[in-house]
């Protein structure tokens, strides 16, 4: 087989990675760069789109040093999904900073739409519970609050959407304004049954669907790029997936019932439900997994705002740890028979509670509560939240999750992985690869370009964790968690 390379861009909440895969699907090189997390006194979270694009060019430049660039034949892109922005269709300049998925500044807009009695209509068409988490209200906020945005929209001179469409637009020199089914389905503006922008729902948010990106299969050709001259030739962007969908695809969860959890700043838990959508009645959402070769697959999904970000909070704000690595030993050291819970509702609670007004709390402290116990509660709250989602999806799909495939930095924590298996009562499979958000679009691009076939998904080893906690203790601990959550809910 001739030497060939695929570049994958994984543009995440904390930074941008460039990954290089060879013709066998092996990750052979990685470069990354972080970007500024812009948080104001109101708690609004923003990113600079120009910085993100510049970082893409930077990481690809460094990635391709000492590589035969003529052998690079394609590009895949994964992205932080609900982060939303707008830019001038003519100049390509952003209209202010992007609104990060964590940011709840558009809560008032959602409440306004809810007062119209449209929340259930929106859920039935988009699969999404009405929430400021999703781009619909974020884009509406931009149109209502950024100078000149509404006027540009009225003239058809605006582009607005998610980070993938921004990168496609910039990388192709403004020639292509596209998104894929996975990202479109996360906007709360896309009818997942008709597979098109929903004109009525767009209208509720004051958005003209004509200003939204063209929606394409996830493995289609999104245009060509040379990364501002970094490559000696242009190559096709042949795979675009939201980061969580990329992870699901990269994990090989291609059949109905297969489930994965990505542990990042926040977390996404997804179950593939096949070609027929299942509308949730237990607080998770229905999305499109992807579109491939003219067919779409659906997923049930739950999203959490604060999982890995809890560890960052313990480190940066409470100063209880100097490194995330310390959390495993501290959790093991902590008193194990107490019932201390950290409910990390720092910007409300997502699935399955959907309470953007909820506030964070530590519940169940006593005289034995010290540093180690608080750190342990921070670690365990990640597993509790993911278990909430797994249980909800199991009820909606009518299947027990017998195996949870996981990925992301926190999966290195053995205490967390064993506790996850214990509290969810399921096998947890941890692969030896880490970069699944980037692996997914790389594999999609390689499949579309004919470099490899689906045997590519068999290329990894996995560590297995099995439940060890007694049923009665599991029940008691989980009921304690549910009671702790109830103390912070406002509705």
C-alpha cells in the first residue's frame, strides 16, 4: 500500500489538535494549541473565532513539518458542537466572539419562546428540549445584541452557525458554507425527520433559514484547502462530524444499542439507535449520529456541562490539587463509607434535568469531610451524572446498556472508571487510543477516499472494568445522589 496521510482537525473547547494518520489508520503525530477561555463577570463564556482559525493553521503547520506533504490526500474535521458564532458573508470577518456551548446567556430567549407554548413543538421536530445550551437561542442572542448583525441578516450578508461551518468557510477561502447532519441536528433549528432547516422554528428565534449553512452528509466533499499555503496542493475536506459524533464513529459504535461516553470538559453520552429516530421521554435528546453514503443514523444523547471541568475547578479555583493526576490517589485515600456529593451545576444542569437556573452545591458534609473527600466527591459526580444519562437512554430505547465504551482524558483515572462501572452497573471499556473525536472524522474521510474499509475499527486494544459494588450499596449511593440533585433544582 502506498504511503498516504489523512489530517484530522479536532477543534475542542479548550484548544485545537491536528492529528496525522497513516494509510493503516494509525495516529503517527499530533500537535495542539490552546485558546483563551473568555469569561466575564456575568459568567458568559466566549471564544475568539479568529484565534481558533489561526490556531488551526498553526497546528497544521507544525504537524506537517518533516512530513512528505505530497502524500497528504484528505482532511477530516471535528468540532465543539453547540458553540455558536456569526460572521460577515462577504468579508469573512467574525461578528464578535463565539458563544461557547457552556454559556447560558440566552436563557431569557428560551423562556420567551417557552411562554409562546412552543417548547413541545420544538422537541418533537428537533429532538431537543428547549435550552440555551443549543445554538438556536445563541444565534438569536447574537442577532438581537451584536451591532449590525440583524441588518446583515436582513440583507443576506451573514453566516451563522457552529464552528465546523466557520472552519470550512475559512479553510476554503469563503467558497463553501456547509455543515454536516450531526452538527445541524444539534442546533435546535433542524427538523430531524424532514432533514432540513425548520422554517417555523427558525422563525420563533428570528432566524432566516436561508442564512444557515448547506447541510451535507458527514462523509461528503466539503471543499478543498491548502491551509493558507502550508500544503503544496489543495486536498479535500472529506469528513466533518461534531466531536461527540466523531467519537461514536471512531469507537466503532455502528450498530443500534452500542453506547459511548466521552469525558471532556463536559461530557456527551450517546447511544446509536439506528435509522429510525426514538424521541426521548426521559430527559435526553434525539440527534442525528451522522449521514453516510446517503443514509442517516440517529442517536439518543445526554450532555453534561461540567465533568472534566469539575477537576479544573478543584485545581484552578479551590487549589485542592496541583494536577488532575492527584485525584485518583486522593479518591482512594478518602473515607469511602460517607455520602458526600458534589452537584456541579455551575451553569445550570443539562440532561436529564434541564434546569438552567440550578446552582452548584456540596451536600452531606460532616466533621470527617476534608480535602480528600471533597476531591473524591468531585470525581464521583462525573460518574453519577453519566449514570443518569445511561439510565435515561436505556428506558427510552428499551435496552440495558451492557457495555459502555469510553474515551477522553479523565478515563485514565482508574478510580473513576471502576466507580463508573460500579454505579452504572455495566462493563466499561477503555481503549488504548485517546483521540476519538479526531479519529472519527479521519476514519470517515479515509473511508470516503477509499484508503481503508470498516476493518479499520478493529485496530485497538481495550481495558475492561466490571461492576464490583454490592447491589444494596449501589442503590443507596445512587439514591443519595438523586436526593442531592433535588436540593439544587429550581423546577
